[in-house]
C-alpha cells in the first residue's frame, strides 16, 4: 500500500513536510487541558449508540483473527479504511514492515483519520486493530498455538472509535480529533517486549515534530461485559491531569465503569506516545472478566463476553470530552 496525501489536513500536511528534504518545523507548546479560558461554548452532546458500536465489534471479529500477513488482517484493514473514509475529513494509511519470528517481514499498517482540520486544538484517540497470533494464556495447552479472536483485546476499542467517527461526521466537533488505529500491538511472544507495540512505536518515531495534540486517550479492552476501568498506573504517573479530566467527566455523566482506584501498570500503546511528548492515558480493564482475567489472550476472547452497554459507557465519556470539556 502507498500513502495517499489528502489536501488541507494539518497532520497529514505536516507528515508530508517532514518527509521532504530540508524541512524545518517548530514544535508547538503543549496546551493545558484544565486552562479555563480555553474552554469553548458548550455544545449539545450527541448520544453514543452502543448497539452500533457492538455491531462494529462483531464485524471485525467476523473477518477472523486479524493476525499480520493473513487474509483476515488484509480484509479487515480494507473495511476499516472504507469506514473511515465515509466519515473523516482526511484518512491516511501508514504502512511499514517489521521482522517476523519466522524470518518473513510483517506487513503492517497504521490508519490515521482526522476530523475538523481547521483547528490546531486537537486530541488524539487511538486503539490497536490487530489481534494476537497465539492464545498463550489459554488453559488448554492445545489452544496455545491458535490465534486469538480479539473481540475485547483489539476490536472493542476500534468499535468505539468507529462509532465516534460516524458521530463526528454528523455533528462536527468544536475541536480537532485525530483517530489512529495501530497495527502490530499484540504480536510479541510472552516476555519479548521489543515485539509488542509495533504500530505505536512506528507512529511515535515517524510523526511530524509539529504534531503534538493536547492529550491522547488509548482504548484497549473496553468491551468486557463486566466492565471496570481503574486508573492505570503508568497513566497516573505520566499524565495524571488527563486521568483526572477523564474521571471527572465519567463522574459527571454517571458512568459506573470508571473505578476511582489505581489499577495495574500496563505496557501498552500509550507508552511510546508519552515518550515523544504526547500525554496519553490508557483506558483498560485488564481483568477480563474479573481478577482471574481468564479470557485474556485465550480463544475465549469472543463477542459473547462483551456488551454494547460497556462500549456505550466509554463512548459517552469520550463524546462529552469532545463536545463539552476539551479546550
């Protein structure tokens, strides 16, 4: 696949400029999301449709495990691109390769969709769209070489973002929103951290220096039917003000899924983003469905373990951030 530049996109134009010889770009100063004078006039907040989002979760799983270098992976990418082109003001594919364990190059692609290109006040929403090649946590040893369906671990975050994209098309947001779907997040074998987070690492290392949104929010494993999202510890350490912002909105809208307690340290796609100056938090319910997290990285990570109501709680909080609470 090749990059297809789209005119007028702040992010995409900067990306093209960065790749041009002799370019020089200034890095804007990060904005403080809590600065009161930056708050726009309140807008009506559209309703998030959990049923629509759940249908998007099922659609992704229906392709089969989205393991790199498989037909399911390629077919799902085509679907995600087509969906985003229906809604976004600009869409880019960011293809790259990475050495696979079998000696073959992994063909990977991040997808970048941008909304409201005219404003420099922007936020980043992201998730990974690939699924794990091996169910290494499965209780049945015979299943551990099988791929994971990835209903919650992968498809749930993407499903929320696809429904948000549809809403942003129908009711343009007061701020700029960039949605990035990362590939290759879950490729690595247990303990081999260098082969995880492939898409977010590539994005972070290749983004234009001028692309510095106010903050980012990563969605990972947000579809659990027993959804409880604690404050992930790396998020608390790296972006505590963004954690406070999101949890205050969750409290305002009456979301019971956002738990006012610290969770685990999770090595996830928000880490590379924070390393390059994008303050990003991770919304993740790692205990899937509970503290035994028995469906995580198993063949049981299927849509019947997820719920539209869970997706709706997360999507509702994000829409309130976009339309009412973001600077």
